[in-house]
C-alpha cells in the first residue's frame, strides 16, 4: 500500500512541484493539498495520511501550530516540516514541542523528500518513533537508512 501524504504550504508553486515530484514515486501518493494551515489541518484530520509535509512559515496558522493540532488528534501521523529557514536551537526546540518529527530544507526537497518520507514511514511502522531533541537539531537533509529512538 502506498504511503499517503498531505502537503500544506502557502506557496502554490512549491505545492505543485512537490506533488509533481512525488507522482514519480511508485510507493508514495499525495492524497491532498492545502495552501494554508487551517484548511491543511482539517484535510489531514479528515484524510488520515501517513505523513504530512508542512511549511513552517505560513500566515495565520503556521507549521508549528498545524503540527500541534494534527498531533493532538492523530498522534501516529508523522509531520515533516519543510522550510527555507536555517535550523537553530530555538527553532529546533519549537519544532520538538510542536510534535514535528523531522525537518528538511526546501533547498533539499528535490533530492531528499521522497527518501525522507520513506524513512519516517518506516520508522513509524517499526518503532512508533518519536524524535529526541538531538534528532531535530541534526540536519535531516540526508535521510538515514533507519531512524533509531
């Protein structure tokens, strides 16, 4: 069964490119897209994806708040945040508190998004994975073969 993904980003071009690149993957299916947080949260709760790919910086409801709302109702859904921001300790801590499972720079999406989605999905199936502070502050741009808690 394919990995079911919802994409939430206020940049329509990014959403389109993400969907297009993931359509090339035989084991990943984009089941929904939203261009703002409120709609994205409702979509994720309704469609129950395996992975939510969400931008951190969006108007009204940002990626931190969207992740919290999704995780509150569906704690098994993995949240992968994509952003143009540099990851520092403050952002890493906020991501951790929001329930975000992994971080990917938008610069690395073309080469690392599909492998990261697979890695998160596999980790969730194998161990009910929840990241530590160190997992979030490490660069996730190069996916690891197996994520250890």
